[in-house]
């Protein structure tokens, strides 16, 4: 999984990245935009490791790509260097400045932070509009303005001119396939993070912003970056009382990861062997044959069947060999839908 992290200068993007990646050195860096990988805490995988004792284990990772400078190009739109860093993203995260200044504890007004979100949305819409217009000009020269592609691009152009992201359009699977070659930034599922001042810690500071995000299908969370980042200097096992002082039940890293999973509608399955236990992430509704392709393309191409059981069943039985010996593994076909927590063994032949 890969998500982009962006926001205007001064919004606290670097602070949020430091907090999520638990890397305090980021605040002292001199280089450009960074990329960090978050290893997901997975108690189910830990239990499987305890029972099966593999030589190694690999947990799911979430890659965060800092997009960098959001100052617009001359004429509008996100700078090309910034847009290029968005290639291959699964989702976009926008950080909004919810505090008055670096040394201020107060939060900004709802009107100001809503205006900032609107401004960012307009810039991303304009960024997507430019390649659409360029392509339509070429289609016009070729006399293809009545083609399916041109008609679809005309609908997209009208949507973007209204300042409405492409993610809000009702597109068919065929439509999505037709525009898959574009790197539309407003197609990514969106999460908005309000980086609030200390007075907003543990409270919902911007219900208006939460409603706006909910109405548009975006995820929303608030983080008091400056307060929480101080907790990174405290050992993990000693942080709980300090989190409670901030009015939080869990660290923002855990809240963030949970929100990403819900936003992308993801489930986790596992592969188990003596050599390695590994977690894999796929969209909910993924079939066994497509999950096999996630592991290796040869497995999808030569798929015969899947053998499956839940992670807790495997732990109760005592291991994969024991499950196979006792008949605990279900035999499933290519259209079996992967369930969250499944342990899957793929049988294939090339």
C-alpha cells in the first residue's frame, strides 16, 4: 500500500510524517520530500509466529510518500515534480493547518480551515484538468470528438471545471479502464487530517469539516501533532497515561492505519510455511485466484485451488501440518472470496 502525504507549507506535514513513522530525525533534515514505511502491528501474525515458529516473518507495510512543494505552477495546478511523486498511489492524505502558529496553542477558525481545503481541492482539480484539455485538443485535430474517449473526457472536464473531484463521479468499470493511463490526482480516495493546536487535543475541533468530508466520501481525523510527537521520546510501554492526558485511547499511528484500511476497504490474509509467515493486503471481495496473483503472477496463471482456514483455527489446531493432517483445511476454488484473517495455501501448476 502506498499513500501520498501533502499540505501547504506550514501545515505540519513533516511533523505528521515524523509522528506516523516514529522518526524524530525528520524534523532536522535538510533534504527534499521523504518516503517512510510503516510496519503494521499485527497481533494475528504474532500469534501465528508463536505457533508455527517460521525462520522469518513479514508484516504488511504502509508506504507514505511526502509529495513536497504544493506551490502551483505558473497558470495554476500542482508543480509537475510534485505530481510525478503521486504515481502509483493508493490514496491521498491532505494535512490542513488547524493551529494559529508554531508556538500558539489556539486552533484556527472553521471558516479558515475549510477555505484551505477548498483551495487545495481547486489546485488538484486544475492539475487534472490540464492533461484532459491537452488530450481533447489532439482528439479534435484527429476528428475524434465524437469518440467514446472524447465524450468521457468531456464529462470529466465539466466535473473538474466545477471544482468537483473525479472520485465523486459515477464511473463504470469500462470508464475506469479507459482513463487508467492518466495519473488523475482527484481520483485517489482521500483522507483529510486537521493538525490541530494543543487546545484541540482529544476533542473534535472541526465538526463542520468532518461533515464536509463525510458528505464527499472522504475520511477525516484530527491530530495534535506537536503534542503527540513529544511522546515519541517516551518508551512505548510508558505512553498510555500521557495519551489519556491528551484524551486519546490510542496513538495516531494506529488510528491512521485503521482509517486507511477502512477507507480502502482492505482485508489481510496470510501465507504460512516453515520458511516464512507473511501478511498480504487485498481489497475486500478479492477472489482466491486474484489473491494468488498478489503473491506471484505464476500462481494466478496456473491456479488450481486454494486451501484455507482462519488464523485462529490454525493457532488452535497447532500448526499447518496438524491442520492438514486433521482435515482442517478447506478446499476452495478460484472464485472463493478471501476473508479477513484467512490463512491461504495456493496450489498451482505452470
